[in-house]
C-alpha cells in the first residue's frame, strides 16, 4: 500500500517497460474535422522526438512517465500535484530542461492537478520552446476497452457527467440521461450519486499505454497553450460602474 506523499516505482525492477510493436493503421481512428497529421499516437510522438515526458495529474494518483520509442520509465505519487509531480521527476532522475517533448492529460479530472501540470510545462517551454501534446483521460480508457457500447464517465459536478465512447467525441450530459453500461477510471473524484451499475476501471498509464491499441491510437493533439479541457470557453459579462446615490428625502 502506498503511504500518503510517497513515490512508488511501477516496476520493482527499475520501472522499465518495452512496448510491443503494432501496425498503426490497425488501431487508429480519426476524429471528425481533424487530420491524422494533427493527431499523432504516443508511438509516433516518441518516434519523432526520441522521447517524451508525460505528466498526468487528472486522478488522485500523480503519474509521470519518460516515454521512449520502445520503452518507458514510470513512477507515481499520492502527494498533491504541486509536490507530487516534482517528486516523480526526482524519482525518475529527469531534468525537464533536457526533454525534447512534453505530453499531459488535459482532462477530464482534477482541474487543480491538470492546471498544475500544464503550468509546469508552460514554464519549462518558455525557457526552451519544445513541442507539447495533450490527451484526454477518458479516451485512453475507452480505447483500451474498445467497446462503443460502454460509456467511460467522470463526474462533471452539478448533477452532470463527462461521457466518452470509443469513436465519439467527449460530451457532458445530465445525470438523468446517463444510461447503459458505464465505467469510471479509478482515482477520479465523485460528487454526484453514481449511475446504476457504475463499474470502475484501472487508470494506470504504464499498463494502458503498454497495450498496442492504445500506444498506436490517435489520442494526442499538439498544443501551444497547455491548459485544462473545457467543454466551452467561459463567458464574462462586462461590468459597468455606476454611482450609487442615497434616496431622495421626501
């Protein structure tokens, strides 16, 4: 069992994992309106850049991996994101200044954790600009399940849920409209009552990205502005200052 604030290698023999080769065409699906060139897989990213530092702070377990073409070293921490990310870097012995590319989970998940990871990447890239890619947590799990009938969900608060099915875009739906078989990644927080029959699915990235259908799937998108995913941009109302006067005396 992992004690709070500790950092635990995934692999007791050094956290090294070798990904099996797989043809990319066998597991890629293009999102509507986006070309394949704009949505590489993790295997393509590491083939292009040599290695990639991947940060995931979407769940209660901070996960960091230094991914290479045919291997990956992973570690995790149960500390809060601002501390856990840097403990993981220390555990891996990684200097972000030497990394040729970054990847991070943009959500759904912990907004604070995701924005902490995104801010770290922005800081490192401001000093030395490098490519950055983001992916969505639910899409990774849905790709591993490979069943469009199963909805991978996460609590979106206010009695609504993030919903992702294989081959379909991420949606936010009211809790009352959430039907059919649903799974939720382990370690994701929940505020609403769960839908009937909700199951859990492991969210361990080393194991998920070790699967050929996940490592070769077009799950990543290049970005110049790392940040947390939002279903819609926030709207702001213009404030007009007014002079407040005391009511007239009759």
